[in-house]
C-alpha cells in the first residue's frame, strides 16, 4: 500500500474540513496522540476508536476497508482489525483459510472466490442463513 494509516487519516480529515483537535474530540483521543498517529509516530488507536473514524469522516465502504488494512500494516499480526471477529465466529472461514494456506492459494485463486461470492450480486449464497 502506497499510503500510511496516518497519512490516510490526515488527508481524509483535511478533506472533510475537520481540525485535528475537533477530530480527536470526536473519536475520543488526545490531540497530541492523533498528531503522532498522523505523523506515523504511533500505532493506530484501538478498534473502538478506529470504528469511530469512518463515521466522523463519512467514508464509503471501500475507504473504510482500506483504512482498516492500513491500520493493520506494521502490526505484529498484520490482520485488519475488522476481520478477526468474523473469522473466529465463522467455522468454515477458518477451514477455507487454512486450506488456502496449505494449497498456496494465489491472488488469482482468491479472485475466483471473490467472483463466486459476487456471482449473484447481493444475493446470499445460502438464503437460509
């Protein structure tokens, strides 16, 4: 990813015409902490605060996903913070991820999975769930 989490947040905050102090107040962190985040000197805040950011910035889903991915970059596990809960509560997801790892799934393989999931637009694959 060409951008850092801090740069992304700074750009989106400025585009929304929200001051650093105001944004810090909205998400419930100290302005100095937010400044350090934007400068790349601190890790992103916890999940609760991360969840407040896209609401305050009125981000579309694609940018929310990017924000979570940027927040994960540089972390020990590197997992976007919006994914672990879903992965852990969905048994077949864990099976699929382990199988993909075992088989050495590539981005091309995963694109096929994405295409399958998008096949019927917003229709669920299993309407009973």
